[in-house]
C-alpha cells in the first residue's frame, strides 16, 4: 500500500461536512492527505474521488498507524461526536508527540478537555459560524 | 381546592394584619408621644378618633361632631364609636388589600416586554434557539446589539427569557410570530434552526413580509445553499463548512 510510504502528510478523521471541507482546503493547497472513515458508503465515495482512505474507526491506534501517523505532520479530527474526537486526540498524541493536532468540538466544555488530551488547535462550528454572521451583520 | 382559595386567604390575612397593626400603632403612639393619656382605654378613644374622624388632633381635642368631645363621659357612646370605627377600618383595609394584590399580580416584565417589542427598531430577530443561536445570542449581547428570539418550544423560550434575552414563543415560519417580533422595522433576521426545511420556509415568509430586511440563514447541507438564496436569503452559512475550512487552512498554514 502506498500510504505506508507517506510522510509529512495530513490525516483527516471523519469525512462528514467538516472533514469534506478540510479535504477541499488541503487539495487547494496541494497537501497530501489520508482520510479515515468508518462508514463504508462514504469510503466508496472517497475511493471514487481517488483519495487515499483507511476504512475503520479513527479512535483505534491500528487504523491511525495504517494511515501513517508516525510520519504524518498533522491530523484533523473532525468526527461529529465530541467523545470520539477526544478519544482520537488522546490516541494520536500517544502515537506521535510532534504531530500538529487540530480538532473539532461541538460543546464548549469539551474544548478544554481536548486541549488537555493534546490538541493544538480547536475549532467550534457554532462559534465560527456566529462570528461569520456577526461580520455579515456589521456590513454597511 | 387549596390552590384556588389561596389568594383570598392572603387578602383576608392582609386585612386583619393591617387593621390590627394600625390600631396597635395608634394606641401605642398616643400613650408614648402625646402624653394626653396614659390610660389604654382613653388612648383607644383617641386612636379611633384620629383614624376615623379627627381633623386636628394636635390642637386641643378637635374631633368632629361625629364623635363626642373628650369630656370623660365619652364611654357612653364608645360602643357605637368602636363599631363605626371597625366598619370603616375593614373597608379601608379591604380596599388597601385589594390594591396591594392588584399591584403584586401585574406581570411587570411581560408588560414592559410588550412595550419594548412595540418600539423595537433596527433590531435583529433570531429564529430558533439552537446551539448556533445560543452562541450567536451571547455574541450579540456582548456587542450590545438589540435582538429578540423566536422559539417554538415554550420551555426553551422560557429558558431564553431566563438568560435575560427577549423571547417570543411562536413558530418562526409563521407570519404572526415574525410580526410580533416587528419584522417590518428589523435590521436583520437570522434563521438558525437545525432543519433546512424550516429555515427555507422561514426565509421565504420573511422575504415576503419585508423586502429590505437582511436575511441570514443557516443550512445543514451545502446543497441547500443555492435554494436558500433563491428563497430570498442574503447570506447562507453552513457552520460545519466554516469549521472545516478553518481547520484545513490552519493545518495548511502551520
């Protein structure tokens, strides 16, 4: 498998609405990536787009290893479940101390927990959207 | 049953306490301060007189003709005077108690809120108190922007009021609720529910009601964005897409 040879790549956990946008942004910047996705239907869609995908649970170190976490430069943890994100961040930090970990959080209280677990950057969809709406309201 | 009779019990208790307190204070103050009499019975006479008929208690004993002048022989008419006095006290007490209960029963906040809403102008209407709306309301409050929330669920609407925000309990896709929120003078309407269908319906209704208002809506799926614009939205946002772009840029940049 070619992904074993990947290095300095980005791992994207979860190909939902957030993950999809992360991938889009990475492609636009010409950055190599591997997606980890649990849903077989989504996996076949990703394969159709000819992206590299690991089918399985991102909270499992086995799947993170298969995605080449030891040699990756960053990971985007974008699962639609705060608990799973927290678990993935913990596992990822365990496997690679130098990895840049960016994660999504839905609830405010999970934010600190993610940081404690080893995340370097947190994004909250509601907060980000609210900021955009305020910006739009302040126009004119 | 006890729930129904409770307010009346309160009223009667108030009357009793008011009457007794007034008479006691009167008697006590006459004994202590005026020095006219150190006798409790005499003091009650002055109290009754002062409460009911006195026009100038201070000068001599200026009591109207209704009560006999203080000659010492007043005890003969005391029975009538006491009954007369009590009757008047009860009436005064009853009126007072009713007035107090009327005052306490006015929902000051609701009345005030209604006045506020009527005069609302250039405000922002937030439809649906979702997680996004929760965050948005906090940000708007921090920026001291005026806004009103329309929330369908009565309990959630109350929770919004408890946060200290203005809230209308109603369907944000319904004309009536939007009218109540003064959409005609609003600066913007934000649809923040977690249903694309409700948001789109709201966008169309709002656009129909006010052609100039800025309509911002959230979309759950990227595919609905164009529909929202066609429905009349000025700005459509998918929070997850914003978050994804932010995550991607952050990783790509650093």
